């Protein structure tokens, strides 16, 4: 059992005949009246999200989530295929399950898949990835004031800001949680 006062991002619980994952939460203690927890939750089974307010003492059954490391194989345009490295079974996933993670994953990369009762509901990329820069404007000499950046596109198609010294063909390290450049590799 988990109480609403213990809610954190990513926590999954059973409520109202469905399984929900906390997307965002805020513990509110108004000057008058009782404290409450304002949450944004997403249904693991249907994918729909909504905002709900809970009393911090409300208790819920914790949902059992299985986490697996799987290899991303390919996309056929509609589905994204992942392979379980232990059993070699392929798992096709739709865009809703992979939309946040796929921009950081290349073919043959390893990703973490979260499943509830055999149904995948979330794909998590590694926290840090190394990707090659495919497009970038050259840095202009003399334009090196502190912290100057320029947009660059990496091999997965994501555009992010990088320092002026990064060029096409460089491999860069990126934090996938924030989408920020960390260093050249």
C-alpha cells in the first residue's frame, strides 16, 4: 500500500479499477484547511491522462511493474520493434509508448521497457547517450563570448544547443533526462 503523501514522479498505483503512473505532483499546504496532493496521472492501460487531487492520507494498492532491458531493432513506420535479449522474443510497440525515448535511441541500442501484466507502457532511454552530430553551422571566429551556443542536429534527428566548437562528425554526450549537451567524446 502507498499513501498519496508518498507520491513521487514515476510511482504506479491502482485506483478506480485502473493503473496510473504519476507524471507530476505537488504537495499543497494551504494557510487554512487541510493539506492535499495535486497530481497529474496517466493511465497505464489506456494512455489517457488527467489531473486529480488526493487527500495525503488516502491509501492505494501499489501496482507491480516489470522492468526489462531490451534492444531496439527497427521501425516499420507504425510500430517500433524491441527484442528481449534473454528469450529473443520481439515486442512491437506503438508511438505512444516510445514517443519520448525514441529520439535518443538508435537501432541496436538498449532501452528499458516498463510492463504491467505483459503490456508495455513506457520506454526509457539510457540516462546518457553518445550521438554523432550530422548538421551544424560552423562557429564564427570571434563569437566566443561566455557560454555561446549554436543549434546542432544529431543522428537520431533531435536538435539541441551545443558549444560553438562542436562540428559535424563529432560525437557528443547528451543527458536524455534534460536533453542537454554534456561533452564531446
